[in-house]
C-alpha cells in the first residue's frame, strides 16, 4: 500500500433513530484508522439545526464552547434540565429547541390530541432568557423535533409578551388557546431581544397554516388526530392575524413560518430574527470551510440517501461547501427513490450504502455502528489501492 498520508475530514449527519452524528463520525473514523492509521482524521459532526445539533456542535467545537444547563419547563410545564451552548468566548449562544420543547420530552403514551393542544414552547423561551442573562451578542436558535404547535407563543410569553383574550385575561399555554387570542401586549417583551442578533436555523419551507402548514404537516407525528389538526390550524390562523395586528408584519404565508409548530412565525413577528438554512448555520459555527480547505478527502453520511438529499440536507450542504476543494464520499444506510440523481448531480465522488449483507431495517439500525466501521474500512482499502496505482 502507498505510504502517502491523507488528511480526511469526517462530517456526517446523524443516522436517524440509530446513531447521532457524533457517534457516526466516531464509527467512520474507527473503521478508517484500522487500515490507514497514519492518516490525519478530523471529525466535524454535522446537523441541520434540529434535534442533535447541540451535541454535534459541542463535539466539533470541543473546548471552544461551554455547555450550560438550566432548569426549564418541558412542553407540559414540568421542570426538566436542559442545555444550551455558550460560544465565541461568551459572545454567542446556540439553543436547540428540542432540548426543552422536543417531542422526545414526551413519553409515547403522552403523544395524544389533548397533549398536542396544550404543548408549549415556554421552556425554549426560558433558555433564550438565560442566554440574554449571560450577556451574549448573538443567539442562534435551532428548530426541529418539537412537540409543540403553539406558534412560538409560549416562547415569547416566557420573554414577557402578554397574550390576551377578549376580556383582557392572559391566555394559558398551548396552541389551542390561541383560538381565543384578541391581542398581544408587547410592553413587557424583553428589550434585550432588540439588542442581540437572532438567527433561526431551519430548513423547513412550510407556511404557518393550511394544507402545508404546521398543524397539517407535523401535527399527526405529535399526537394530533384530524379534529386536533383542524383546531390547531384555526388557532394558528388567529395567531397570524394577531401578529399582524400587533406588529404590522405579515408572517403567516412566509416559507418556513410553520417550522417547529409555527415557532418561526412568532419569532419573525415579534423579534428581529432572521431565518437561515440550518446546514449553513451549523457549517459556519463549526468552521467547516476552514477545516475543509486542508482536506484531501471528505466523508459525509446520512441514514437514507434519496432525491431529498439534494434539497438542503446536511450531506448536500457538505458537498456544496467542498465543491472542487476535495472529493466527497457519502456513506448511507440505504438508497431511496431518486437516488440515481445523486450520481448525476456530480456532488459526490461516491455514494455508498453501508450494508454488507441482506437484512431488514430493524436489524440494520441495531447494527449501524459495525456497518459504518466496516464500510469506512472498505473505503480506506479502496483509497489505498487507488494511491498505489496513482504512484505506479
């Protein structure tokens, strides 16, 4: 084999339901090192701003970030411990919505229509308040994996916004309560929100309401039945009207306003937040372009590679950033419909499923770590052969 050493950047997404991005990167690195221990391996786990992003960032940044923990309220108002990251020597914060308001905070039996009506983003607002208390200048909020459909109302209430019914009484938490909203009092909204730079990391294009809105698209996975979807969609319509009446901002029909149960709509309505592609935000935070500049090879990965990979997923974000700098290999759990388009796109030098024998999905998911290690080992052998031929 060639003695030439390579600089390999390992920047995968999670394999959903099997391994998070940190574990995927570790497995790829372990398999590669079996064959080519002399290579320089740099791990930069990736994410799209949703669930798992905080863990990926913490691993990629190491000592350059601090993990802070706070007691906040979960989607049903119970006290839980949630984390956020302090970055850039205390000047910036990253908050993952799923930490406080995620669907994972609810037991499977709690994912019912009644709970979906009451679930609140208040805990995420409490995390934002903690970041403001820390004196940060920039806050990035990663959306995704939420248990909520409250339009971000609970988040804003935790930051001082008063949501009122026709009698001037404050509304209870939860998306269903927004059906009774008559106005929003901004006088108590934390003034520091206007002083910091707020970015929303999300790749969701859904609008707030309607057939492609937050309730219709994501409500069923949060426990909604058809009546609950209809009720929450109507409540979000009222919320969109209330935002317009209070701020003059038309947010309901904006692409992405329906992300995380409509949380984007609330943030765009009452703060100066800017919506940014999640993959790009994460890539910037981990300095992926700088890491990639010195790489000879980039390895990314995702659980299922299909035509949607080309539409803003983390693996495609890595490939776009690499461009002509280094070849990109995509390791995937399986190939889905339209996967041939990945080869045609030219974004990847190789798209390689990790399976090594016929197996059902459950078996493959349970065996993902071994499959990734072995796939990386095979890839390293192939690259070694190529280097020998190139040197011949």
